C-alpha cells in the first residue's frame, strides 16, 4: 500500500493536542496561539472552531458520558466547557482546579491526555515573569477521581508527549529539551509510575529538532513528532535505541542565512524548521495518522512560510492501526 500525505486544514499557527473521538468520528485540537478550539469531521470535510479568549489553551478532550462537555487546559487551570461542536462560541465554562502560581512566574499546562482508564495526565511548566521558560521547573501531574491534582516528578522544562501501552503496563514520556523518550512501569489503578528508563535519544541517531507529540500503535510501536525536525519517527520500545522509520512532512522551511544556538534544538545551524507538534491515529478503521504542524517564530528565525506550514495533515497507507483517544472520566 502506498503511503499518502495530504493536507486537510490550513491557516493555523500553533495547533496542538490532536484527539480522535471514535464515537463521533471527529478530530479535536486546539490552536494555542489563537486561543481557539477545533472540531473536524473527515467524512464531510467540515470543521468548526470557537475562540475562547483564554490564555494558553493547550488541550481539549471530550468527557465520558457527558454530551457536549470537554476538559480543557488554559493557563494554570483545568476547566470543563460546554460546546456543541458547531457554534463559534462555547455556552459555559466551569473551573475544576488550578495549580498554585510560583513566585518567579506562573505555571501553564503543556501536552495532556487521558490514560486508558480515563484519568487525565499532563505536564506543566513555569513561564517567567519576563517571559521565557524556566528550565527544570516543570512537573508531571494527573487528575484523580476526587479532582485532586497528584504530583509525580519535577525537574522538567517542557513536558510534552505522553502515551501508554495498556498491555505491557508501560508509560512513555517526553521532556522536549532533553531530546529523548523515557519509559516507566505504570500502575493504572493507583496512578503510580516507577522505574524511569531512557529509551530513545535523538542525539544518538542524528535526528534534528526535539521530540514533541507522541502516540502508540496496536503493535506497541511509538510514533513521535520532531518539532524543528520536519518529520515523524517510529520507534520500537521493546529495544533500546531502535529507530524503525522516518517520515518527512512537507512542512519544511530552509534557511541559509540564519543561525540559532539553542539548547532546545541542540544544533547550531537550523537547516530546516519543520514544526511538527502533535499526532494521533484516527479514521473509522483507526489506520489514519493525523498530524499537526505549526507556523511560529523562534528568536531570530522567521516563521516558516508557505501553505505547508500551520496545517493538519493525514497520512494513509502506513499499514498499521492505532487506538482512539480516551475520553476523560470525571
């Protein structure tokens, strides 16, 4: 079967948190920069969006057994919104809980998902009072059934991709500036992760950019976006440092006259800025891979131009299937 890559939606700035809802055959995501939530229906090619007007909207996930209810993250808050998936405005919002703001800045939520049991997990990082990320001040959390936020481990900078293998009881996690994927043993009932192990390192494979979003297929292989690397990679987690595949996206922008020294990207000459941010399997047969690409400016580098950037893509013909997004249980 031939692999096919097609663009579905354009005109985005920083799309994140792609979630496939199998029950309704809809794709949900946010545009963090525009403070907007989206629903896209592939069967009709129709999308709807609602501007929330809230700072740092990073996640949207449907809630189990509650029609038109979604968990969102914004700023340091976790809230439930009411949205019919068609209107350009939400009809209600209720804040569940919030992270305490530190003295040297404020927490904002990063990537987040519901685990196979419906518990919400997400990392948060500190943004300084003058802007910029505060290194090694981020933390991984989950939301318990009593709406208590449980803290797991800290010393993170930009906590991003996370996914689970419910068969092997493993949890996989990315702190983007480290340029590596880590593996944990996972106790789902008690929300406990242990035995932190380095699984895959970008540096050892000369992969550009930094790992960002992550998902898993039914064979247990990991699919990871490379922010600043212009590609998606496939990793076998049963073996250390096992790279199976690389798929380059059209969202590349070549710069010849600029250099960027950054711990985040960890290379001096930025040859291509393919800002691949998030991904999830979807489609009626769960054999389509949906991918978000961004179009934002970093330091002296101009934002990537062209219709290839700031878009949602779909890849078909991969020969694998994934799992639908899990709704949050509240």
